[in-house]
């Protein structure tokens, strides 16, 4: 089977993103004094480059992942997505200093989009094509155990602590939860890649012969450089895109800007990896599909929350992680539904449909809170 090839976009967008970031840096004063009628142009151009660079990053990550094999290949994709999320989230926090809920909304959006929207589509697509699909219950159980612990500790517990006012944690509590998050995620990686690696391998897909030729060492090195350039480009341009996106939503009459911004950014960042998960579900490799989907959301909490907490402590900004009652109910519903869906080790169309119903409710409440 022929190996993966890098598209023209994968070659061009990393260079264009870095070049545009350099142009913006060199012409900072000119952009600040430009005609208000043309003020939309730089953010729009930066947004286009960010989208291209995100897809390029995931394409290069896929090639590097194909070289190292599963489940490490999925881990490369997951870490790449997490780096992009941290970069964009840092920009959101910097711009939204007056509103400390930016990070919370992005983390919550990632959970809802992945665990309901993406998982629902994968199960629905796989169910229509294959009737029933099998997954390794122990692998799914490991994902869900970590996800439940991390999401409750970071998004629900702050509502019940008394050291600070509001749904936030004190610096000591934030540091403690961050250390626990990192420890739990690193332990999960050890289980996934070393101790119980077999829990996360899709034996059914391997039996059907869905393997691809590994990229050469030269291709892998080139993609590693391309991946770094793409991630750097996204990080540098995010500070141009996020403020313009929030201003555009306010101009459009959106009542609660932060939740919608978090949902849009999470969808953009997760889209390339989501396509990989959908393709895996289509070819009856459900475990591989879930490795990408659930792995991304576990990494979002396990890695981005400590990073955001560190930024908050360093800048002495209050960051509110605690969800309101409505979103807490949606989170608990999602977690309980996920346990039921994957507990039997088999899924079908109905399972996917239920997840999509919950996702549709989440999207509706974004605009009709």
C-alpha cells in the first residue's frame, strides 16, 4: 500500500503562517493606524492562515504517527492538538482579562463536542455501515475513568470550595489540582503506551489488513519540521484571530460570547483529528476511532488545564473553572451516557443517535441560553 503524501497545503501553509506572523510583527504600528474600514482584513487573513496551518499540522503529525505506530501515532496527533489548544487558549485569556471564564468554556466545549458530537457521529456512521461495532472495554474504561476524574475535579469541584469567592480555586488549590491532572495523565500514558498497550490496539482492523506502509526516515524528519512550523504559526497568529472573533460575535448580537467562541475554536482545532476518527469508524476500526476522539479530550483537560493554571498564577489573574448549574448537568449527563455506551464493549446506531441528541441540545443552548 502506498504511504501517505503531503498535500500542497501541508507544504505551503506553515511557511505562509510564519511569514504572515513576521509581517504583522514588523508592521505593528501601521496596522494599528490603518483605516477602520480595512481593520477586518488582518484578522481575516490571519484566520485563513490559522485554519490552513491547523490542517497542515495534523497532516504532518499523522505522518510522524504512522512512523512510530499505534498507539503512539494517535498520541502524536493528540499532543499536537493540545499544543494548538494551549496557544489559542493563552491568547483568549490575554484578550479576555476582564472575563476569567475563557479557559473554562473552551475545555467544556471540547468535552461536549468530542464526547457527544464526534463520538455520536462515529457510532452512527459505524452502526449504519457495520451494524454493531466492537471495542476493547478496558481501553474505553481507562479513558472514561481519567475523563470523569479530571472533568469533575476541574469543572465541578471549584463550585464547592470555600477558599475563594465564586467558581474558582485559590492559587494553592489550582496548583494542587494541576499537579494531580499531570500525574493522572502521565499515568494514563504509561498504561496506554507501555503497561497495557494491547487495550488500545484495534485487533479487528489489523485482521482486515488496514495497515499502511510506514513513511521513510526522510519523510518523517521533514514532517517533524513541518509540524513544528505549523504549531508555531498557529501560536503566533492566534492573538490576531481571537479578539476579532469575539468582536464579530458581539456585533452579531450573540448574548454569551465566551461559550460560542470556545465552541468555534474547539471545533476548528479538533476538526482534522475528528476526520481521522470518522474514517476509522467507517472502516470498522472503532477502537482506533475512540483513541483519537477520547484521547484528545483527555489531553485537553490533563495538559491544558495545568498550562492555563500556570499562566493564571504567573499573571495573578483569576480564572474561573467552575461550570454553572446548566452546564454541570450537561457534563454529568455526558459522562453517564459515555459509561453506558462503552460499558458493554459493543455499540450500534441507537448509541450514536443518543449522543447526537445531547450534542444538539448543547448547540441549541449556546444560542438560546
